[in-house]
C-alpha cells in the first residue's frame, strides 16, 4: 500500500516522463510553403552577380545592340580568378549575364552571329559560359544564368518569331553547361534599339508577349532544380530596388499572378504580403560599384566594407538573399580593388560572427508544444536546423529566456524561423536583463529564414525573446548572439 503523501510525487513524475517521451504531432504546414528548390536556394544566402559583355568595352550600361562583336576582346580572361575571389568571400554561387539587353551572347549561340564567335577573343573559339560553369564546378560553386528577354540587336524582336529565338537560346544555356541553380529574367524590356538595322522603338506587351507560362516550362523541363527569378517570380522575386535592401517587414509571400516581369508594385516586392498566396522570397541585388558593368571611372567608388556590412544586415538579415554584382574589367579579371574589398568584407563577417555566445546555452520558455522534448526551447541553441521550438496550435505568443551563464557584452541577435512549415511571426521583441530589470534592445516584425538585429552594445547575462504575434503557432529553429566589433557598423553616408 503506497502512503498518500507519496502518491502525488509519483503521479507527477510518471506524468512528466510520459509527456517528455510521448509523440506530439508537429504543426501542420501553414500555406504557402517553399518548394524543395526554393529551400535549397534559401541556403545560398550570399552569391555573386557578374555583368560582363560588350558594355565592358564600350563603357556603357545599356548597349544599343549595334556594337560590333569585334569590340569584345578581353586580354586575360580568367574565370577561375573570378571564382576564387568569390569563393574566398564566402559566396556560394555565380549568376552570369550570358546575354544582356544589347543581345551579345557570351557563348557561341547557333542562332545568332552576335556573339563571342565573331569576336577576336580566342579567335572566335571562346565560350565564357563554358569557362565560368566549369570553373564553378571545379570550385564547388553553383552556376546561374541571366538571359535578357529584351534583345536590342535582334531583327526579330517584337515579332512572334523572337519568342522561338529566345527559347532556343534558353535551351542552349540549360542543356550544354551542366546544372543551373537560378535563371534570371530581367524586367527591363521593350524600347528603342538597333533591331537588325531598323533603329526604332519596339513596344511589347510585357504580360503576354513572352508567353511566360510556356517559356518557364522549358526551365522546369530542362533544369527542374533551378529557381526562376523575376519581378513576378515564380520562385524568387526582385526586392524592388537595386540597392540590395529588403523591407524591415519582409514576408516571403506575394500573389505572383498580379505581376509580370517589368510590371510590379515595388512596395509589395520590398515587403511581401502577409496573406500572399504564393511563396516567392526576395533576392536583394546590388553592385559593388555604382554601375552593373565595369567602368574605369568608378575604380574609386567600390563600396566600403561598412557599406557592404550594412547591406548584408538589410538583405540577408531581413529574410532576403544577398546577390552582389562584381563586374570583371577589360582584361577579363576581377579588378584588384574589388577583390581586395571582398577579402576585407569576408574578414569583417568572420570577426562579426566569430563567437556565438548562445551556442549550447540553456533556454527556457513559458510554453512549448505538448510540453514534449521534441519541441523544447533547447532546440534553439543546439546548432541543428531540423529541430525547433514551437507552441501548441492556436498559441501565437511565447517568451524565451536565454541564459548566457555570465555577463557578456552583446550587440547582435540572430533568429530563424523553420520555414519548411511556412513563415509565421508578425511581431517580436528582444530584451536584456540589466541590474535586475528587463530592457528592450530591439524589436521587429517579420523573421522568416533569417533575421539579424544590431543594437548598441549592452552588458547582460540573460536575453529574452518575446514572440508577440504570429499567423499561427510560431516555429523557431535557431537563435544566435554575438558581440561584433562596433567599428563595422559606423557609416559615413548611411544613405548610400
Ligand atoms: C536591370 C538591367 O536593366 C540592368 O542593366 C542590370 O542588368 C540589372 C541587374 O537589372 O533591370
């Protein structure tokens, strides 16, 4: 016979053991959710854009399409050097302007004379797309292509035949150069041009002319793992500006059919839509120099390390990816100033994220799903992507307290949602315990794949993250805390 006073502890212990071990079903996905190719893309985080073409030799940003292919003559083209610079910077891929608006092709396309095959470079036997895709493969970087829908050289532009021409080129790029991780469809299209000598203005209907649904099918068929970028996705969207800056609120959702390449509301692109029906996360594109193409006159205007850190925090740190353009010069190499700046930038990132003060530290929570171990707050600091903290269905708030064990200086807070189940958090705040009272150090709206908040250095041994509101039960899989050198956050011109 068990004495009454022992009964309660026994029952409580058994219940505790039961709730820790019991299988509690995970939350249902909250639509829309990312496709596997979009999830893989999200992990790219930081990758290079390369604008290189006839414009590099004519000192232009937009060629008219009447330039002679003989102008393309890099003296020392070295794609391995580009890739080495990008790899050392921590970039995970490269997207090349295989054809920009002037129609000049960096590969010997069968369908036009306006290409490298009629240039003096390598006696017309060269192929930049081949050299770069091979260099990427050798170095373990992913490779992507930009094929401008607008073609100011082609006599066919504006007619239905051009669509066949465009698709043939797309097929060449997606068949002959190995795996492609991203296909970039630019929004600038239709206007004045050479057009095979016509020298006139040609207008097209941006929504219907390219028959996008069928053009996109070619990509799906030939490179099913590739994401397609444009103002309207369908997989990745433009962030709405060319400064690389995502909205402070940045949902990964929009209604993609409201837009077409070249037709979009930049405010919606910048912020996304909380109730958007399609998962189309933002890519933040920006050039390391004022222009997209190399211009000698801009050698002194390569962005500073602190400007790049600022963009990093406002792109990757706001649920976007960071696509940084680094244009090769006329020799066909990345200019030493840009290469040097990227090295310094890498060093800065390594110093900023040198020691994660939250790694392995204890986290407590006021609530977690079914009080099951599976969803316990310790999942936030275990360094594993697949484990997460989440609440019971219908519970849209939660308070998480991170114990740093001793007093530390901190100024950077990183938090991630487990996006395979959708983007949920609408509002949150971060507080630090100082002399026995909680002080708010940062607050935000959306989190998404990754949110990074910088705040004035504060000395504390406990941080508290409060999820104030969410679309459904919040699901977080990672929290990191740093004390980054303050000098990287000082900007001479915060507007750059
Ligand atoms: C724009 C183009 O018009 C620019 O030349 C550049 O390629 C940029 C990335 O996209 O729409």
